């Protein structure tokens, strides 16, 4: 753009608007101001708008537009012409503009819009000298406004007339008349009429006045409204009904009733009778809403009731009830609210005197969903004033007493004397309900009391005042019966001084008798204010680490930290060091002890920190030490891709030494964490040596069929942090397994893949070797492999063969298919029938040499095998009302049985089984006593057994 010698040159002016380009070229010569000449062209390409979606609705169509417009002539005779095309969902509309004008007015010869459904045609005049005035008429016939306002598709018929003029006093009068509207809009039938007028205030002063009336039917909505807005209000509106979705793309629900406002513009009387259901607008919702009554602004005698359920206006409430009586300027109010956050009930009054409002809060009861309840001790006066255009507020000594003890009092004279808050005898147990629940499901037990004394008032753009929080002693235990406190402090003192330039705060306390924590912080009020902070920590009591893991017991060691805080409030920087030395703890669940542990954090000026450490593990039974686990990583709180990265490496590290599992592993892992994302675990774990007791692990993992959980902890507990894993597990040659008849080894490698919200998959194979006891015989595994090919980890493909040799006959069993639906086949070499092969396999003799009872047992086993084993039997049992049906284990018979079971009551379970291999039957009775104890009685043809069992589910 260039201006030179009274000539304006655009060559070109390029603007980016509506995701597209607008280029304006041209020239204007003002050397003769009375009759300047000009010629301009505007070209718009690829303009786009729309495509947004209301909540729960599909996106509206995107509108694309191109246009070319020209303005040329002299100041006394010029023309404005142009053409534009608008495209939407494969259809097109065209717009043509033709106007002629001079220095005082323009004659709109034609503004024509044509689209597949119809057209709009407008004509008229627009003048600006000697004053603003216009007179425009438009005719609509199937006009689709959706080409201009995305989502408002339709075919509208009607006439619109608008006039405007400037009065002699300088005020502007505007009138719009819509005598009749019809057609369809947003897929709904449309019928309506309306008038609107505005009488603008004169520049010398006065009030703008509006008046109008509307009768509209759109879809299922029927709306009638009329009124005036000026120095006074006189508005009537009736909804019979109003369906919000008809008028608001982001709305839903039905509202019926009427509203009337009458009186001075700033102090109107209100009369309303409304009934709504399923209301929604954006994120605001109300399942139901009833408003009934009238409330004058002055005088009295008014009663207005509001009752809403399923309310969400930023805070979710199950129900809100408001009872207002009297008048707005002399109000008696009661309100009750309840929701997931708790319940609130209050009562009070409010009155106006000039620019001052004053009242009394008579009562207040607050019962949070967690923690103690609070109640107003005595009525408290409050008020505010807007005299002089400035807000001044006060609250006189409002004290809330806690059901757990102590009180919190507030006294305010804002902004002159500021705000004063005092608290005495406030028990730490007030925060117990807001802490994460411990693993046992019982609430934390906190001891100690807090005292608070704070004053604060505004000074310029900052604050002035001080605060003091103190506590003589406090502690945290996991239960009332716990003898030791996980965290304990003495002489806690937190002080803060507020100045217009910033804040200075200090913290000090004795930790666990001989430890100490001290901290100091100074900063300003702005985001760019510098930070100056120090933290010193020294303690040899680490029992508080049990808060982070229920598996560690009595951790010991010494933690020392000397940290500094610098930078600014929006870009803080941490410096200094922290070190954990001599760390040791027991892990009873794994029967190991971690000791000689060290961990060091060194903060760098660039906002990152280096983490390094190691720990050695050994058996809790006193076996020799194993390898060392090394920890190395970084912590970046300046917004890096991975704020936390840890590398875990070790050789021959003992990870478990229980009777069920003894394992030595050599991990090479990387753990990465980003805020708001899943924890990432990658790398590999080599297991050169392991001893696995399958039966012991099975007992520790799942509850037996007869267990009925009478007191589940929390069936709706949220899952743990999401995990993204790509882990390679390599089993060495010395990995042995024992249990359920199998005695052998495992080796191979499996890659485990996990993504949040998806099933855990595996890829690879494991080889199985050794002997397997089945059908009462020891079988040698000659072929054994578990294969995964991006399959669920719990459902591999099985390829297993176990066999025995009886003289010149080799008998065996092949198991194949998926683990969820295995298929078994008994065979013999030389080939023979399945029953004959099963006789060699189970009894070591041909079928012809068996007794009648032995032959029956073999036939029963063959039938169970042919039927598909326990899987099919359990499915049949479920259909006939049994809780269990299939192959079970019996200690009384010493082997497998084919049985059925039924839970007769929540405490009583009965089962009956027939031995698959051998002779005998067994009847089992189990009765739950409670608190984890149960009695089990087995009566069989071989022996009778009884036991008292105690189980604890983990």
C-alpha cells in the first residue's frame, strides 16, 4: 500500500481471513477532492467457515466461498458490482451485487442470492449524507441461510423490511418488520411474524429504548413475546413449549411456562412459572427445573421457589432448592444443595439501603462427601457497597465449627482492613478423608492440632499481611492399632509475610525426633518474578516410604537433601543435591531383603537432574547375596519429551525367594514417564535361574470356587496408572517348574506388548521339557512348545506331546490348539483304539486284561476326554444350574475326579466326584465361618479328611 501525491495505490493488499486469501488491488486519485476517481478490485479465494459441532451432534457442513467484487467511478457517480459462489456439501449458491451511488447515497439495484432451494432478492437505498438513513426490502422464497450460517440449513419464505433514519436530535431510529415467515429451518417447520424497533439515545443524553413483539413456531416450539426496554422494563414471554434444540444447536430439553418482568430497568419485579426437563446448553445441564412465584424488587409479600435436579453449572449437584421471600431489597432466603461433593444448607436475609446491601447469615451447615462437617456457630453479619463505583465488602466474625473439633473464623473489611482468618484446635484428622486410601481400605489415622492466624489486604497490584501456621506435634498411622507412626513431627511452624513486592515464607519442623526440615521461599506476584528458595532435609527415619508401597516393611537409611530453587515463577529451576544412603528394607511378599541401597539426585542449572543409585538384594532366609541392581536416569521439569527416564540394569539379581517362586534375573529396562500419558516400560529381562511351584502360585493368585467375598473393598475402585510395555523376557536353561503333575523346565523368549485400554499380547515361544504325571502315570514330555504370534498372553497355541513306554507299546497324549480351548488326543504305537490306548496310558495294560471296574474307569476317562474335558463340562454344568462341573482334584482320593458342585448358600458349598483313574467317589462339604476361616470335610471310599482353613485374598 502506497500513498503519494494524493494518490492511494494498493498493489495488492493481501489479507488472510476465514482460512483463505483476500487480495485488494486498485488506485484512488484525490487531487480533486470534490470528485475523486477510483478503481478497486477485491478477489477472495478459498474462504472457509463452519464445520463445528454441538455437543453430541455431528459436525455442521464446511462452507467454502470465492468472490470477485469491483468498485469504480468518481465520487459523484460510482458503481459497486460483484459475484460470489458458496459451496456446501456438494451444492452451490451464487450471490450477485449491483449498486449505484454518489457522495450521499447508494441505490441497491439488486442483491440476489440463488441456491437449489430458492432465492433472496433485496432492493432499496442507503444514505449517509446529510445523515444516516436507509430503506431496504427483501423477499425470500426458499432461501437457505445455511450457506451463510453453517448448521442453519433450511428453505425460508417471507418478506423483511427495514428502515432507519437519524432524528433531528441525533438519535437513530431503526425498524424491522417481518409480517410473515414460513418454510423450514434446521429440518423443522417454520411459521412466524415479528416487529422490532429501536429508538437510540441522542448524543446529548437519554436512554435507548427498544420495543417489539414476536410469535414464532419452529419445530415443536411455540414462543410468544412482547415488551419494551428503556428506563423501565415491561416484558412478557410465553413458552408453549420451548424445545431448546429447535433454537440452539447446542441445546436440548423442554421448557414450558411464562416469565414477566415489570418495573425500573435496574430494579424490575419478577414473576415466573417455568417447568423444564432434560435441559442442556453446552456444558450446562439440568435434569429438571421448576421456577414458581413472584418476587418484587421493593415492598414485600413475594414468594419465589426454585427446585432443580441433576444440575451442572460448573459444579455438579444432585439437587438445588431455593426459597426466596419478601422482595429483592428486603429478602429472606433459604437454600439447600446436595451432590457428590456433599450437602450445604444455609439461611439468611439481605436488605438494601441506597448503594449499600447488608444482611445476616443466620445458619450454615456444610457436610462434605469426605471429612468432617462444619456448622456456623452464631449468626454473622455481612454486606457490600458500590458507592463511588468501588466495591467494599464486610463479613463480621463468621466462625465455622468442625465436628472433628476446632473452629475456623473469618472477619473481613475489604479492602480497607482486609481479611483476617483464625483457626484454633483444628485437628489434622480434618484432611484424612481427602488422602488416598491405604491398601487395607481403612482411613488414615492422623494425630495433632493446627493453629492458624492470618491477615491479608490488597495494596496496589499486590498484597500486604502475614500468616502463621503452627502445630506442637503430629503424626500419621495406617490404623488405630498401629504402634508406630509412619510420619511424625514436632514444633511445626510455617510463617509467611506478604508485601506489595512479593512474599517471603519459611517452614521448619523436627522430623521423627532427630531429623529436621527447613525451607525458605521468596518471590514476587508476577509470573516473571524471580524465585529464591532453599530446602534442607535430614532424617534417618524412613518408615514414611511405606506410604508409596505396601510391599516394603521397616525401611531404614538416611536421607539428606540440600536443594535450591531459582529462575522465575513461570520457569523455575532446581539446584542442589539429595542423597539416600544405607537404605535397607524387607519385602515379605517376595521373601527378599534389599540392602546397601544408595540413590543420589544432582540438579543441573538447565532444569534437569541426574539420578544414580544401586541396591543389592538377598534372601530373607539368610542365603548369600545376589547381584546388584543399578539405577541411572534423568528428571526434566522444563517440559522435555520425557520428564522422567530411569534405566534399571543388573546381573543375577534375586527378585523372589518364596516357596512358590525363586527367581534370579538380569534386567536391562528403561522406564519413561510423561505427565498425562501412560508409563512406558521397554527393554529385556533375562532369567537364567528360577524355581516355580505352580500349585503354590495358583493358590496365591485366585480364590477357590467355594469362597464367597462378604466384604469386598471397593468394586468400583479406579484402575492403576496406564502402562505401555514392550518387554522381551528370556528364560535360561535353569528355569524349572513343578506342580499339577508337571516336573520339568522352561526356556525360550517371549516379547510382551501392552497398550493402555488394549489386551496384553505376546510374540515368541517357550519350550517345555520334563515329565508329566497324568492318569496316575509318569509321562515323559517328548515335545512341548507354547507359541504366541501377537496373541493374548493368556491364550498361546499349545503343541504338547507326553508319552510312556509299556513293553513294545508306546502310549501318549497330544494336546494342541489354544490354551482357552485345548484339544487332547490319546494315541498308541502300534495304532489302536482310543480306549485301548487310554488303558495302556493309565494302567499300563491292554483293555482285555482289565477288571470290570477298571474298564469302567477307563471308559469314564475316555468319555470325559471325548467330551472336551473340563471346558465343555463346565459349560453344560452352567446350563443346568451347577456352579462347577468338570475335572477336579481330590486330596482324599489322591488324584483327578470328574465332579459337579453347587453353592447352596453364600456360606455352604457341596460337590460330588468320581475318580477318573482308579476307583472311588468323594463327597466334599465346605462351610464359610467368616473372617477368612472355613471348614472343609471330604468323605471318600478310601479315607475321610477334615481341615480348618484360613485364607487371605491379596
